[in-house]
C-alpha cells in the first residue's frame, strides 16, 4: 500500500463498497476537502519543493501500483487494460508538470 507522508490526500486502489450512501460519501469527501483546505491555508502548498515532492509521490504511487489500479478499474468499469490505462492518464500530466514547474513558477 502507498501512503503520502504529511499529505492531505488519501488515495486507495481498492474498489468502493457499493453500499455507501450519498450521505456517507458526501461526509467522507467533505472531511477530505476540509483537510486539504486547512493544508492550503497554512501556505505550505506555495512552496515549490513541496509541490515537486507531491508530483514525485503521485508518479511513484502510479509506478508502484499501476497493475492493481488497472485491475480495479477493469473490475469496476470493464473493458481492456488499454481502457484502464487511459483512465489513469493524468499521471502523464504529473510527469509533464514536474518537468515544467520551474518554468511555470
């Protein structure tokens, strides 16, 4: 399993239980958003090295878990492995952001 140290974001590669109600999901995501806003409000996210580390961790998470992620996507939505790979294409964006973040800042 993957864990970001000192990060407000919690990711899981497991399938979501189909019994979760809209209210439960709203509460769960509300807590996650509150934690993310608190982190943002500290000014921590303005630090370029913090942003780079978050991007590196996102890329690392994908590299270490891509098989489990694609298997889970296929189980949830069906289709081929290529479809699942398309669903997680944002990791390519993270790589691009890491390459260009100094120029963009």
